[in-house]
């Protein structure tokens, strides 16, 4: 990505997603008929430079699939993803993505499984450098040492193996690897869900510090809205493959509109003995193999109306950057 293009796009979104769809071909049981599973269903959003979009929702809602689509780990079925205004999806998506792959990186959820146990830590961190090529042995070693210090680990640990570290330390190593090629955008796929609470806070603080120092933009995927609140600039709520609500963090947490968002926020534990909580959501998450007409949340919504079971609600702006897909609005 040229410096001139990045400068021109300084005030524009770093990532633009428009009408993104991802479908998988699946088989229903042994010898069953083939079916299409739509894991991501026509979603659109922007991520501005130096900000974090928190993507939240239940397991199976399509969050991780969305993250993998953004960095090109899997191809999109349809829709468009742009980086600094350049399209990186479409007929020539792979060719376009190859030019900007170093600008898009990924931090995986599992700090235990995301590092090769047979490789020394220094080699794990340097793997993107080795794949990119063009680095001397000295520059490679210096970059690994710099990255270790950047994430709060001593240089000497480069010679050790991943199993010698705690989960939090391994996640720091994973973050160092993601930063190896100086990316502009990082997808963090539930990077603290496997850690205890104190270590979660340390990793969140590290990500915030790196964002400030390096100007990074994040897509932060999580199911815990309390964690998202501590790092996100904006929040998007995903349900059954679709985005049901998007807003700046302060707006969404103070005035959530979609019944699903309200239920998620109500489920966040708070140290308030006088707090009255709403009844838990009933019903089952709908099958995305056999989607029903209308709103996917209709079967569980306490405010369901006849129109909800017939027509799928379109995203509607409600002011202050707030967008909600619900017939109540």
C-alpha cells in the first residue's frame, strides 16, 4: 500500500465491508442431500483508522467467519471488502490480497494451539518474516527481539519453546507474531476468552497500548460485552449471521435498541444486589440451514409482532451513528 494512498485515505475508513456473504456447502448426515449454510448474511460496516470495532454475539453467530473473511483466510461468496479504498475481494481478490497481506493480520483465540510446539518462540514470531522474504539474518533477529520487548517479554525467551510459557505469555507471543510485518489492521478473535480475569486485563491493556503507539485498527471479536466495553470504539451485534445493531460504544451501552442486544447487556454480571434482571431469553437459536422467513430473532423475541415472522427487517439509522435492524423502529 503506497504512502500517498494511505495519506489520502487518512480520514476514510481503513476497512469497508459491503453486503458481505459467506456460504458453505454442507451435507445433512451420512448420504443426506447437500445444503447451503449461510454463515454470514449480507453484512456491512466500516472501521476507521486507529479505532476498534467490537463484534459480539453468541457462539455460532458468524463472528469468527467474518474475521477470517476480512484477512483473506477464507474467500467471500459475494460482497466487497476494501482496505484503504482498494477492493481486496472479487474476481481478482487473491491477486489484490497478495499485495496487502502484510497489512492484515490475525490474533487467534487459543494461545496454546496457535503456536507450533516444535518451533522456538523466535522462529514462531519470525514465521511471517520468513514467508515474506527479503530480510537479512541480522534484521530478522533484531526484529524478533524488538517485538518481544514490545509485548513485554525479555529477548532471551526467543530460544525457548511455547510449552514453557503461561497462557497469557503465549498470547503475547501470538500478538508479537501478528505485528511482525507492521500491519495496519488486526483481527483479534476472542483473544482473552481462554485467559483468567487478571490476565484478560493485561492483554486488553497491551492491545490498547499498541493501538496508541502503532496506530493500529482492530476488529475485536468476543461474546462478553463487559470485555468489549473496555476496548471497543464502536460495537456491532451479530445474530444468526446478520448484524442486528451497530453504534458507537457509549451510545449502544447507554441506549441499546434491539431486543437481542438488550438481553446480552442484561446478562452481564454486575455487583448490584438491588438490580432487577429481565427474564432469560427462551427458545432456540434458529437453524441457519433451514432459515425461516422474517426476522431470525422472532422465535425468541419478547416483543415479536406478526410482521416479524413475515418480513426480514432492514438496517435503519436512528441517529447518533446508531443502526438497528428491527421492526420496532
